[in-house]
């Protein structure tokens, strides 16, 4: 998957007149060939990683498919995303579950800092300051008036899918798939864990994107880290604990979302 915030930032830097309102966690549509779970690998329950020591598949596409399927079986996944380039930066801390999730995003640039918090539990709840809401596409007037308020976004809203993308293990698992031909790299070590690199390359909006998924080399091939290079902008995704469900909050006093808030002021 192409990390939309990084792609938007790289495009904006390469083409200064371009404006971006792409939500920071938008994911690409899952390819139809990645939903088949191989029967020879992956955890046997949904309570966390299996204790098996079976080596990961050596066929690159099979390994990618297995990693995605294994990710989707987890009850919870914790990960952080970060990038920084030419005075702009973004950091996300996300905790995904089977059907719910939480995320906190901080965006910095041009002397301003944007904040966003997302809770997904049936409905999507969004809260942020004017800068953060502006990144979601809010008009300046609406971003200012709704700053600091929780906003409830129903599943029927056109923006629900893009704003909620990455907040469940199913949607977040597709960060592993850039869409290019997968190639195996040598084994290496990250934070004491033996991992195998799975690299892919693709082009989008005139930019070259290279991505390496570092997967656990033995047992279920869960990701340890993803490193994505978007024409010099390096995005890093680091995974933490697996199997622990998130604790999303239902904000009963949330303000109902209005589509009229979106667009140019």
C-alpha cells in the first residue's frame, strides 16, 4: 500500500503549488489475490501469535500473502508511523483490533502543529485542532469552529472508509502490499529479532516508491518494521505488541458530522 500522507507530502514538496487534503491513514484497495490464507502457515487461533517455529515461506508472493493473512487473524496490533522531510513531519500511534481501533496523529510544518485523535467503535469519532481537521479536508471555518470537539462520522458518510482505513487489523494489514513485484532479501536482525526483508517497488503520481517489509523469519511472518522511500521521503512503520485488543471510546456527546464542512472555504 502507498502511505498517502507521505505520498502527498513528497508530491507537495516536488510541486509546491499542489495542495493536499488527503487523510493521513488512507490505504489502497486490497488486491483480490491477497485474501487467501495458505494452509501451511499462520497462527491457529485469534488470541495472538502462534508459538510454532516453522520457517516462513521462501516464495515472495506466498510470503506476502501469508503475512497479510496472519496479520488479519490477530486480535490486536500496535504500530507507529513516522516521517520527516524539509521541516515537515508526521507521527502516528495506532492500535488496531478486529473491528475497532484508536489513533493519535501529530503533523508539523510551517511553524504549525496539527493534532488528530480517532476512535473507531461502530461509528468513527474524530477530534482535532484546526490544523489537524484541515488535513482531513475541513474548510478553514469549520476546522476552527469544530476544533477540540469530538465529531461522530457514521458508516454511511462518504469519507468513512478513507478516514477509518488502517484502524482495523484487516485494513492495516494491506500496508504490507505496495502492489509491485515482491522480492526476498537476506535475513537480518532488528531489535534482536531475526527478520527477512520483502521488497517491492512501484510508481505513483510520477514518484518512485520503494518499500521493504521486515517480517519475522521464524514462526508466523508478522511484520516487525516497514521502511518506505518515496523519492527521498522515508516513512518508517514500527510494530509493537500483538494480540491485545484496543480500547476505543464511544463519544456519546459527539457532534454529528456534516459533509458541508468539507471543501474549500
